[in-house]
C-alpha cells in the first residue's frame, strides 16, 4: 500500500508565489497533523492563485487592473521518516525546491511574471517529529527558508524575497470514530522573518491555522481508496512591519485572510486535489487558490 498522507506535503512547507511571506496558506488541509509511515518519499507540488481584487483595511474591495494577477508555484521535494525515536516521536526531515512565475513584494511592490519562471526560497526542515495514538496523530517541526531566489532591492524580476524565515509548526489529526474513518485536522504555523538583505525592512510575521474535516472512502487496501472533505485556513500577522527610517515601525494595517473549499485525496493518499475560496481579507489580495500534490515512496 502507498499510504501517503496529505500531511507529508503540508509539513514540507509552502513557498509563497504572491505575497511577501515565504509561507502562504492553501498547501495543507485534511490529515495535516499526520506523519506518513517510515520511508523515503518524493513529491511534486503545484499551487496556483488568481487575485482579481485588493481588499483594504476597511474591507472594501478594489479591482486589479488588466484583469488581475495569476501566480503559480511548481515544487519538488524529498523527505524521509525514520524509525528512530526522539522524545517518543518518529524523527523525519525534508527539503523542498520551488519555482514561481510571479512575485508581489514590498517595499518595491514589483510583479515578476510575463511567462518567466525562477527559483524562489528553498525550504529545509531538519526536524519533524510524529506521534500516533489510537484516536489521534500529532506532528511538530522546525524549518527554515533560505533566500536562494534572485532578489535585489526594487528589482523588477525578483523571484525570491531576500530574507531568511524560521518556521515552527505543530498539529494534530483527531479521529472522531474508532475506525478512524472521520477525522478533524488542525495545524498552527508561526514564521519569523529576518531583515531583507541590504535593507532596513523587516516583514511582519504570519501566524496560520489550517486543516480540514474529512471522511475516508473505499477499501483501504485498494489503490482507489482515499478521503474527501472540506479544507480551510486563517492567516494573520502578529507584529508590525518595521523600517529603519524616520517613519519608524508601521503600526498597521495587519493583513489577514481566510479560505475554505473542497479537498479530494485518492490513490491511498498519494494524489491530493484542493480548491479554496478566500474571504474576509483585510489589507491583502483576494482570490481563489488551488493545489495539486503527488507523493510516492521511493
């Protein structure tokens, strides 16, 4: 059996194709708090976002000129879950390299697209710990984003962000029945951004809650089995963006966004399809997003 869980991709992290954060929501959903069985895994990840409006701090929407902004990410990853125990949990580690075709960032507020693709931040997770009990799975991890993507101050072709990001995450998948057929998963992710290279600009840090409610289908021993349900997220900034200028710390607005939509997982968890609509945004772009993942043991 393949038995790849959606949590594998979710806990590889997500490289931002759009905003000035390395982590964006929409890469995780059902069973986000579950670690896959011990083994070595390769995965391909696709993520897309189509923003047609900008929502200001008051909740008023403003159309984006030229029909909006489309952004896409293509990533490849390698991860390993070992049988070695640390603090009672299985130890694992992972790496993810991603390419993007669009990037919006501050302070330049520049957009890179026009059909061009470029390497963005590289994600390394040296620590991932997973625990399993009869009615719940638990997962905790530490990761860092390396500024491998091209970036210059006020550059017009920036695919990276010019900063390091440390990431702390913890989550759980709760099974609502003894057969583990219905499950509720939640993960909390906190990112800490460094100062952008060669500038005095430090981006505010995002806090993200993501997960989903799902139900298994099919015979678990058959390849066509999987699960389906509703995935969602909420993302908030928890501290002010700062500049080393006479302006001082920018005390707002604090961007936020929410999303909700269907998720379908098949091939015993190897293939994930997810589509979410954003709502309730403030000081942020807003639009639907999609994600497609395929992971398999090697």
